[in-house]
C-alpha cells in the first residue's frame, strides 16, 4: 500500500483545553500509525512540548505573536507548503479552514465565542473575548465548504453550524474523557454544606451569578454553607484580581489558588455539590469530572450543560441570568428538600465519531 501523508495543524494551540485537544490527538495518532503506511506531519507552536514517536514536528513559534502572522500562515504560507509536500489529508485542529492543496481536507471547530454576545465586562477584562465573538463568525465561514467534513464537539453546535453556514457534512466528535477519581479528601468544615465552582476566572464563566445568589440566601441557610472557587487566590489574571477584591469579604466564600490536578480531584471528592453557571462552553469538562464522582449538580440551563451531563439523576438547571432561581435551588439542597429535575439526553448516532481512532479511520479511508 502506498504511504499516505497526513498533516495535523495546531500552530495556535499552546495552553488550556485547546492544547489538550492537540496533545491528545498527536498521542493517539502516534499509536494509531504503528504498522501502518502513514507519514504524519504535525505543525505546532513548540515541538519541545511533544515526544510522541512516528511524527515529524514542524515549529511555527511566531504563530501566537500576532493575528497577522496567524492569518498569513493559514491563508498564504500553507498553500505553498502544501504544494511542496502534497499531503493526502490535511486536518486543521483549530477552527480555521486554511488555503491548502490536499486530496482531502478537514477542520475541527471548538471555539464557542461565535455564539456569545460580549458585554462591557468581557471587553473590560479580556478584550479578546469581544474580538473573537465578532471575528470568529467570519473566520469560520472562509473555506468551510471546501472541507470533506467539519468536526465539532457537541450536537447543539452541529445544529447551529448547519443553520449558520448551510452545510450538512458535520460530525460530532466528543472529547475523549477518562474518568479519574480519588478516595482522598481535603479537610473541610464538617458542619457546613460545601458547594464548588471549579473553573478558571474568565468573564463568561458567570461567577457573579453565584455571588448574587449568596446575597439572596436567608440567614439560616447562610449559616450552613460554604462556596469554594478555584484558581482565583493569588492569580495575576485581571478578572481574578477583581473577583478576589470584590467578594473576598463574604463569609461564605472560600477562594482557592490554582490547584494542581491531584488537589482538584480531592476537592471534588470533598464537597457536597457542584455549581456550574458558565454562559459558554463547547463541552464543560468539570461537569464530566463531577459526574465521575457522582456529585449532585446545579447547572446552567443551556444546551452544552444538558449534553455534557447526559443521562443523570442528581442534577437541576437554573437560568443563567436569574440569581433568585439559583438561590432557591441552593436553599432546597442545603435543607435536603430538593427534588432534582434529572436529565436524559439522546443523540443521532449516525453523525457521531466517538473517539480519535474512529476519526482517523474516517479521514484516512479511501
């Protein structure tokens, strides 16, 4: 069989969840390629971060320095590069469909800000959120119909893309989630009910809703509860500093620093309930993590949360603009009188590629 060349492009994926996507993809395709006639070329920002065999790494260290450079690579340089190497498959892992010459082309879209209407607070603390909410809608459209298939992480995004871009060749590729739990705990006050919001401080994460709900609790409930927030204490992030300065004096609030993975797992195992009010997610990994611990959850009444939690009994949903509704759920949970709404979620299996191996089979099939 003739050797096939696949290019995996992730030049802008350097941190957080998007780096995890790239790292997982390269790890999986490295194993997948064993005993197969496949040449893998990975376009990355920094090749020192990867050590997976069977992959040729090409660095683009300037790709994060400016959007001008990023767009130059995607729409000009990669066309020349693709003509030079003549790939069979080009998989762009970071939303943009580049100008390339390849037998088959695919794009993986995971940036959710096109569905977000930025407010003054978003522009104030991270102007990029506002810019992306405008820019990405246009960048997604460029060349998107030239792809053999478009990959997204959830059904609701697939449905929105079909309406926005009038395309039908969309597959849902859910993030591969490995359940990791611990039996260890962190010592918390025994006489309190402990709620946790495990999230990095970004404006669209909607922290204020929880603080507003706390203020609405009656004194009896306030005496019984503690609310834990991760990654805020001693975080140089401007929004984290704002939250700490404004809300640190609330007696019921506990701000944690940036927890390492093991500490975060112990925190999950120690608290009584998870609250997740984020306005915007493509998946919502903390929901999956909390589900692995079988924790009760109070979640944003949004499609991403219902799809992520899947079939689950111990969950109720609240309006992301209504602190009174969240305060009522907190009170009911604290008093042990809550009747969980529960959640059932069904999806169209015909448009699902359930893991990286299935995705690789699809893009490399003749």
